[in-house]
């Protein structure tokens, strides 16, 4: 779960289950099994196949979260 984002569903977009989160037109795809993420805005990828450890910092640079610790365990 990404703090401040809404879970909008899941898909098997890359052959592996992706959880989709949205905030302000940005969609984050979390590939939990591979510990990767993608960020999409207006149907264009901003980031693709990045390690989940970099997610919070990227979201912070985009102004979407305030903290460098944006992941929760729920």
C-alpha cells in the first residue's frame, strides 16, 4: 500500500500480478513478486522496472508524497 494513493485494481500486465495505485493522474504499478514498480502519467511511462526501494524518493521528487517512507504494510 502506498500512503496517500488509492488502490484502483490489479492486472496481469507483464505476466505477473500488478497492483495499481492512483493519485492526481499518476498511476503506480507495483509488481510485488519482483519488487519492482512503474509510474505512468497520461499514458506515458515516467519510470519503468525500477526497484521498489526507489519508489518513495521518486514519488517525493514528483511532489506526490511528503515523506521518504511512503509504503505501509496494509
